[in-house]
C-alpha cells in the first residue's frame, strides 16, 4: 500500500478546515456539446479518467509518528462512483443555474474518510452546454498542482499521460536509496539552517504587518455564514495585453488593478464609505521549481494593498505595478506575505492544535485572496466536446468574505469570484464591475495611430 506523509503546509490546510470553513478549491469547466455526445457516456469517461489519476485514489489518515502527523494512503476500497456524479439542471438558462449550483456545492465539506475530492457533471435537457465542477481539498493540491490533476480529465492530457505511462513500464527506473550521502547531508543541514533564518524573518514581518484596526469594507469584514456564492466574468485577453504594453508591468498587474477598481465601484454603489486603509490582497506565489516533484503545496505569497481610494484607473495601475515590483524585488521568501513558509518549520503537533488560532489570525493579515491560476495554452476537450471556459474557484479563509481567482484560456481571462453567500448577496454586481473597469481603463489609453 502506497503511503506519503503530508507536507507541513498540506497538514496546516487539513487542520484549518471546519464545517463552516471548508478548505477546498475548484473550477467550473464549461464545454460546448458535439453531435452524438451523451451525458451518460461523458459521465463514464469522466469517472474512468479520474480513477486513472493515482493521487485521486489516496486518502488521509493519522499516523503515530511524527506525533500529530498524517499521511496519504492508497484507499483500498476506492470507488470512483462515490466521487463522480451527474446533476441535471432544468430550464434553458444554463450558466446562471450552473454558477448558482456550483456555489452551493462548494459550501459542502468533503468527506474526510474518503479521498478528498469530488467531480460533478452538470448538464441540462437538450443540446446546450454542459459543465464539470471539480472540487479538490487544498491539502491535496495548490493551484498549479490542481491544474495538473484536473487536466487529467481532458482528451489531450489523458492520451499523453497514457503514452508516458506505457513508456515508463517499458523502461523501469531502478529504485534510489533514500539515505543521503555525506555531501547531501551537509547540504540539507545548510538548507535547513537557511530555512530557519528565513522563517524568523518572516515571523517578525507577520507580527509587524498584523493589524487590529480593520477599517475595511463592511462586506469584506462580515461574519462568516458558511454559505458560498459564485459569480463569473470574462475579459478579453488581447485588451489586457494592450493595456500592459502601453502602461508597463505585467498582465497580472493589470488584472490586480482591475480587481481594485471593481471593488471601488462596487463599494460606492453599495453606499459604503471607502475604507481608510486599502484592503489587503494576499497574492499567492508558487515556490514549485521547474521539473521538481509535483506533490504537496509549495506556496508563498505577496501582500498588496489594493488602491480602492484612488479615483484614476491609470494611477491605480501604476500604484499596483510599483507595489508588486517592490514585492518581487524582496522575493517570495521575505515579508509578511510569505507566512505560508512558516508552516515548513512547525512540527506536526503544532499544526494540529494551532490551526484554530492560525485560522482566526488570517483576518488580521489580509482581507481577500486574489490568485492567478495558469492553464494549458492548447485547445482542450472532453469526449470530443471543446472546452469553452474554466472559472477557477479559490477557498475562503476564516473571516474572509471574498476570494478572486483568474485564469486565461482561449483568448479570454476567466474570473471566478467566490464569496460568503450572506455577506455578499450582490456578488454578480461585482462581476459586472470588473467588465466596466476594463472598458474604462482601455478607453483611457492613448489612441493607436492608423498605419501609414
């Protein structure tokens, strides 16, 4: 039976979860049908491909050592039908129904005695679009790892993975001893010492950055209800790139500025006074090295004040770009945003008993999560049905009312807004504000001269 200890950050996510604060992330993938595609056949295909992903056959169990630790065990009673289900929607307005249902399904915790994931095939009577909702516990995957796991359902990725599997079977790799040599041991010791020094620096930054005076948006500071709501938006990726080329910075800077502007519009329309302190966004950064093993969460983050008090869209973008440049110059292992790296230095028992304290402290450090999720650039399909869009969904931290996730596919930037359903009943209006902000910022750019 295969076993693997949960990495420290995975263990932290596992213990942070409560019934009112499920710690899973996900995505709503929307497909266009092709003639002859049958829902039952798609459901069987989805189940077969999910069952072929080894990580999805593993569940979490406590272990004796290290004390307070847990490990991934292959589930000998694995049954994919417990995890892959079909829900038929009624009516013709598919997307509003699918997003509403996705929010309701995302508020339901995953069963901890089973491999912690679910997939739902959402379709309707007739020949309209259908969707696949993927839910993965954050202990199972960070954003990049979730993409790697979830992509296994697509035709192109599944066929490539089958080819790689056959190649591995033809050319077995001899096992390597887990015992390090003298030079490796010395290098590991130096790395560990460096990790401890970095952790002390991050810990001091966290204490300095924590705030008790939360003069933020009333909606963003509302008491958690345990409910979830999803709203989506789509932006033209070429327009985002044109703004980037004109104003400088990165496409992610542009998207962060759009989120800031959308929040400003939304707050003013609600009649809220703009906060005296800019709401802080936690912007995750992957620490996964190219070519490294893809197991476990490997995350750090930057803290970014979203300049909602600035009325000029171009100035908001400049402020975001300057702050992000400053974050990048410091690096992802420094500053209060790198709080996730502290998890690597804590013993398993500390995660088990310290999770409630850590969860409650998140609100003192940041106000919302804004994350970008990379997707494959090639065209994807399921059972020959082309993928139209993927709306990523990030988890809400305890005390948080809003999380924003963005991904780019097919020339469009898809935005997934996940919110506490009672705190933000007008989440669709915030999604509309993202569109309006892009239009205004683009309209302010200098006109492109006509070619001679």
